[in-house]
């Protein structure tokens, strides 16, 4: 076993403006698949009809393949992060000295935190208190109920500044990892079988294609165990050596993260798992 630290850097996803209803994720997946397979891969779902599968793989001399693009994401955590960290904005409260780091549970309500936290921090500054680790009991400020897990004031060049961060569970943010990457297919097999993925499976089945690819993108707040995310973040990680347990609707599987490190992995029934470079088509 080896120990790896939490990695926070992310996104290699292209940010070019969309000229239709096509998602950037679909165009990115198509470019990566095309580079790896050596054939054109085009976006098939143009939004003109309901329930269209996402991608068409254009093989010369044989019938095309179908692809669906989906993502592993912890919806509540992403929503909370967007609310408390709007793009290109810094949270500053004029009546505060600022420099506050605020660790929040993923279940915290962003609206409640934004409404009540400034007054709480003002009381702490007036009392000269620079750090608080609330507990469920003996919490007169009701910080725990707000989802606040740690407050720490440090030096800052931006008066009134507040820096929220998510306090992710240990199994998602770091810890010991195995030398192999078999946690990836083992976890994905269970994740794919969740009924919430039924729409992806239905579209692939309805395509009538012999090859039906599921392209899975792991986002920054994926909710996946750290061993799973680590397999897609480590530059030296090798492909898994166990096959995924896939439903009949899926014949090929792809996995890649938005972190600006690591590689993607793809599985095919004839070759097993192989590694691909996720930057070649970015």
C-alpha cells in the first residue's frame, strides 16, 4: 500500500462556447474517443429529438457504434460549491476584518450559511476568537447545525474576506491507496447498476449498434471513494487487471477525470483495460 495526499487541482475540460444544445462534455469525449480509436466520432444528439444517444462512432466499412456520455458527480456538493464560490467573485463582508477559512459539510445549506455566517464571524472577531471547532454538543452559536465544521482566521490582503471550503469525508478526500487500480472497475460496476443510470442504458440499447460505449467523466466533487478517484489522478497509475461487470446494454467502457493530471482508462471485451492520454485532444 502507498499513501497519497488529496489533490485539489482540476479541469482540463475545453471551454469553447457552444453553438447548439451540444454539451462541452460530449464534444470533449468525442475528441478523446476519436484520437484513441483512430476514427471519426461525432456528436449525434443535436437536441432535435428526445432520447437520442450522444455520440456516433463512424467505423469505415462497418456499422457505426453508439456512445453515451455521463458524469460521476455529487450533486449537492457541486450546488453548494457554486453558490458559495461564484465564478470570478470573492466573498467579502465590509464589517469584518476577514481572512476566515470556513470548512462546510457537503450537506450545509448555502443560503443559510451566507445569511447567518457574517454575523457569527463578527461576534467572534469582537470577542477576539480566531478559531472554532464546533461539536454537536455545547455549540451556543449553532455552527454544527449550520453545517460548519471549522472556522479559522488568518492574515489576508482582502479585508472582510471569507473562504469556504468543503469538508469532504475522509474516504473521498485522501488516504491509503492500493498499488493497483482495480477499485475503479469494481466501484464503477456498482455505480452503473444504479437505477439512476437507466436512461443511459436505454438510449444505448435503442441505438441498435453492435458497439455501445459508455463514457464516464469524474468531476471534482464526484462522491467516489478516494481509491477510485486516485486511479484517474496518478500519472503513473497502470490499467486495472479485472474486468468490469457490465449490463448487456454496454459493450465498452471509458473513465476519465477532469483533474489536470493522470490518464483515462478504457475497457473493451477483446483487449481489456488500456490507458489513454486525456490531453491529446483537449
